[in-house]
């Protein structure tokens, strides 16, 4: 498999004398060394995005949409190649990688359709003195920063609406997983995207060069997915120039099991909510809040399902749980579990770093977790499920809301009215009822509180790359 490993600037693959290794987390071997960007390369990327902004904004929506549609078709046809690349640099098992690639490609198809449906408004003012015309224009060159956990989907979820809206962009992928983003851009090149519209850099050092770009007047918009800590810092950076900002940040998702839940269905849903992507997802169920009436039954059934998860290299046949993206990330998860055990929790399954190499951590279920346990305050980002027992729906909602985060939550109940009441009481931007996953390119993705601002996907996603303009006039 040919792997693109150079920078992509103004429609050209640009090598660099400075390179960093990209590791396979299953055995810590080096896949390839990828080019990094210094100040000169960052300047070239900014200049390319700025130089192409007017012509791309003037490109007919149908043309922009057709390019995205072709990119969707290429990604779909080459899904196996993409899935293998995702697994190699990220570590997730091949089945998860295939799911991600299909999901990622859908953003290109969805926004290919949205490109020609950017609506406006025309009406008479209530006072009758003028007409009100509302239109939308591209916000301009955008800086896109993506994380390592979904290297394909997080790229297309930002690139798709930016292209559809008529924006040019500079993309900075995660250092751990840059190869998938480069492969996505190579597809866009083959789909006919003009030079300068998409530029990919891997700046080193990161902080100072990202700051310089956000303080450059040519950048008008930031779209960031990553930790809340980094998101806060970037928001401060953007404030200096009032850069338009959308942030998709961390989560601490509660999964609430009410006393009337169907345990078999709930365990099936909980396995998806927790173990999709090996638990390394901002949408992963992080705190399991279970009614006392069903706590014992759920804990036993869920623990049995978690214990049966086969751990191994992502590309190996039969693997259901691959390594985390790095030993560093694995050790963060292990530290949280050790802390929980020290505070009195009990591991029904898992709970210890396995012998051997690679960044592995087993599927783990913890019971006896107090409502004020330290682990409940952290986004685990791994295959660990702490269970807390509650005595009422009101207590469940209060505990679910006992966090600074508010991205997604899960509710399981056989009474839809009861589930909706609990869902409405939980402070999160998304709620899944009796389902382990609700992410969809056609739906708005985003959170409340410290989980960020703005929405990606759905009808809302393209508006993160559009400015609203009101024109008043007399006929």
C-alpha cells in the first residue's frame, strides 16, 4: 500500500528534511516518517489558502458538490485500503476502522448535497419600508485541527462542509495519525479539487505555529476537535482577533439504566456505547449510572459480555479490541483504574495492564464505585466502565449532570415517556435512547457546557463555514 507522507500545499506534495515517525501501536514499530512543517511551510499553506479563496468562493455550488460526490465514490470504492491505514496508525480493530471509513465518506456525500441547498431569505419588513434580503457567504480561509481517535471521520466532517460552503483551508492532523488525513486529501485531489483549497501541514513545534496562524489576518475561522484543555487555550488565542470559532471538545457521557430497562437490550447497547472505537471516543459511555433494582443483573451480564471481548492487533482476524493509540494513552487509562481500585472499586473483569508489548488495555468493568469517585470526573478514553448505583430517576439525572461536560448521554428504559423525561433533564447536546450510537452525518453533532460550541454535520454543519449577511433595500 502506497502511503502519502509529505506535506500538501497548493496542490503539490511537498517533502521536508524534518520528519517524525508514525508508529503502529500494536507493536510500536515505525510505519513511515512523515514530513513536518516549519514557519516557511506554514506560510506557504496560508498563502495558498488565501490565494485560492476568491476563485473558490465564486465556484458554483454544483461544481463544489460534484467534487465532494466524486470523493465519496472514491473513498467508498477504496474503503478497504483506508480501513487498513486507519488500523495501522490508530490501532483500532479492522471492523471499527471499516465503520469509520464508511461514516467518513458519508460526510462527503451529505455535504455534496448541502452545497446546492444553502438557503437565504427574502421578505418585506413588518413596517413596510423596505425589503429584507438575507444571504450567506463563505467565512473564508479556515484552520482545521483534528484528533487521533477518528482520523478519517474527523477530517471529512470538517473538510466536507468547508468545501461545500466555498471555503479554503489549512488542516493540521494529529501527530499520531496524519497518514489518513493525507490519504483523504489525495482522494480530493483525484476528485478534481483545485489547488490551494485544501492544504495539509504538520507544524513542529505545534503551539507557537498554531498561535501564529490564528493571529494572522488571513485566517478567519477555526474548527477544532480535541481536549477541552486545548480547546480553552485555542479559544483564548482566537479572542485576540475575534476569529470565528467552533469547538468539539471532551465528554464524560453518562449511560443511565432505569429500573424498567430490558437488560438484554441494554447490555447490547452498552457494549456499542462503551466499546465502539475501543472506548477512545468523546461519545463513549464513560459513567454507568444504574438503578439499584437492576444493578446486580446488569453488572453481571455486562461484565460477562466485556470479558468475552477478544483483544489483539487491529489487523488480526478475530480481534475485537485493539491497542490504544500509544503507550502514553494506555498508561493514562491504567492510572485511572488503579486510582478507582485504591478508592474501593472492584474489577469484575480486566483492571490490569496485560503482559507483552503494545499499547493494550483489556475491557474492564468496575463496581462498588462511589458517586464521588475520582474516575467519574475524568474522560477515560479507553475500554473501562465504572458502575454507580442510584435509587431514583432524579438521583440519576443529578449524577449525570455532575460534570463540566455535556456532549452526549444514553438512557435505557422500556417506558418512552419516562426515558424522554430523563433525557430532557440531562444537560447534553445529544441523547441516545435505547441505542448505543446515534452519530449521523445528517444530524447535528455537538455539546453543551465544556464540551464545546457549534455543531458539525446535519443542516447546521455547513453554517459553521458561512457568514450571514443582511441587505435592506427599497424597490
